[in-house]
C-alpha cells in the first residue's frame, strides 16, 4: 500500500494561482472553497505554494494588504515529489507535520498534481477496509428502481 506510486492517489489538475494575483482575491477564493494551500504556477511550472499562514503573516506585517501580490507572500522553498515517488514517502513527509499538501512535479518542474495528507489516509483506509466500517448504510449506492 505505501509502496505504490503517488500518481495513483494524487489530484490531477489542481486549482492554482499565479504570482501576480492579489493576495486579497486569493484569500477570498481559498475561503470560499475551504482551502488552506494552493500551488503557485506560471506557464505550468511550479514556483511555490501559498498558504493561509503565509497570508496571515504578510497581513500582520503590511499596512497595505490590498496591494500585496501572491509572489510577494508565497513560499518558494517547497518540498515536492514526483508521480513515481511512493505513497510512503509522502506519508513520511506528512508525519513531519510541516506539510498538508505536496505538489507533484515532473523532472521539468511542471505541476502534475497535488497529494494531501488526507489522500494518503484515505488510500490507507480503503486498502485495509474496502467497505465502510461505521454506518455502511450511509455509503450505500441506491440500486436500480424496481
């Protein structure tokens, strides 16, 4: 299970932002969509990640938050993995507790997807327990009408 490749569980075509977008607009988007981290890309290449924590820190420092751009706030020192890296590698990085989302890139640094700690947990549970354990009736797919 942990020896499988990350590409099996990653989210492809994740939402991204560009470095010249306003922090204000991105924070509204993240709030509306219940997101805490987003990859920052330009021409398909990963530049970094922006997190709610990064925005919070920037807003505490700046008096003019309306004019802040993502590129000024984002973290460009990002741990990333490749589609062929193992799920166990992602799990180990998540155990470090500094990451909740890992960008998945190819050798040209092109963003191919993201994997979250929740993706790893869901994968592990589904491998061990293919059917729901608690409240299985809540997860039943209705059958055809008779």
